[in-house]
């Protein structure tokens, strides 16, 4: 066997030798196809849709940033304009305040002048009454309301009803009043006339002295005495014999009328005797003079 020769390989069946750049085919493929087919397809689709460029999230952020910048500019401009216009507005406001204060001051001064002149006229009227009254000057001043009076009498406090309660068939319904729980000017007239008829020598309502020429009227729901409004409760003071005056008023027709208002409509009233009442002089008087005719000759 040692003498046998080795078989010679068949050269025709062997593979051909490899190319020198065969080992660089992967690198060549990467260089020739740098973009993956999937990315290329997606890029082409975005170009066709018109959304190529930056990502959507980045676009949204840039849009938000631009909106914030624009809002900041608007706020800044508004603040600057307000800062520039603030002094002008403050100046106009101060000028308006000064005008109102000056007008208030003038009105206050005019009110003081009116009160001073009214007091001066009242003093002159009282002096004229006392002068022409002769020995009865004090009595004339008392009866006319020109002088302050003080003495015993009665105090009558009348107030509107807390809750209107019409019982029906009363005197106020026949007069056409819808709010039967509110004291009216006609009611106050009856009360004052009843006090005069019962023997009152002087009467005042809420500090306003009444005279023979005083008028009690209404303006809406308010009661006026000589064109001055009254506010409930109404305090009526009457100078006179405190015992006889109170009893006489309660027994009078007008006193019974007030009792009906109290019982049927809830209007409150209290009558009390007082030992010491002080009534001011009337704020305004109308002085009228009368001259007696000379007695004819031969007349008895």
C-alpha cells in the first residue's frame, strides 16, 4: 500500500476564485441605499399630503410659542397704554370730585342763609304781633304760635300698622284707601282737630308747631305739615289740662275714629298725660292785621 500513489484532485470541479471586492458588498449596499425603503415611503407620503418638514409636535410647540409671544405683546401694549392714560383719568376724576365738593359747599351756604333769613323773619313777625297786641301781646303770640310754650298736657304717639289687616266696612275703605295700615293725612287732620276741640291750647307734630293757618296735606305716602314731610311714628304734643284734655279727646268723635283705626287696621296709638311739655314756636308765620272801625257818633 505504501507503493500506491495519491489520487490527483480534479481541477475542473473546483469553485472559481472570489472577487477582490466581494467582502465590501455590504458597505457598497449601505452607501447606495442610505435611506431605508420604509422611511423613503413615509417621506414621499408626507410630501404628497403637504405635511413634509418638521414633525407635528414641534409645529404645535412653535405655534403655541408664537401665540404666547403675541399675547405678551398685546398685554404689554395694553399696560403701557393704561399707564399713559391713568394720569389723565385721575385728573378728570379729581376735577369732577372738586366740582361736586364746591357745589355741596355752595348748597350748604345757601341753606344756612335760608335758615338765618327765616329766623330773622320769624323774629320780626313775633315782634310785630307783640307790638300790635298791646296788653294781650303775650296771648296773641301764644294763639298765633309765634312764641314758645311750656306746660302740662298730653302726648299722643301714632304709628303705622306693622301688618296691614283690613277688617272690612271701615271708614278708610269708603275713602278709597288701598293700604289701610298706613296713617293718612286725613287721619292726622281728624286727630289734630279733635285735640283742638277737646281744649288744646297749642299743638305740635314731630316738633313742628301748628297754627290756625297750618296745612296738613299728603305727597304720595308722606304726610306734610306746612310743606314739611313727617316720618312715623308721629308724636303729637298738646298743651292743656292733662286730665280733662285726654278724657275729652278719647270721648270725642275724632278720638273714637282713632280707636276704630287701631282696632280694625292695626294702627298703633298711645295717649299719656305729661306734666311738662315744651312746644317750639312756629317756623313760619303769616302776619295779618285788622283795624277796628271807628264807632259812629251817637251810637251807644
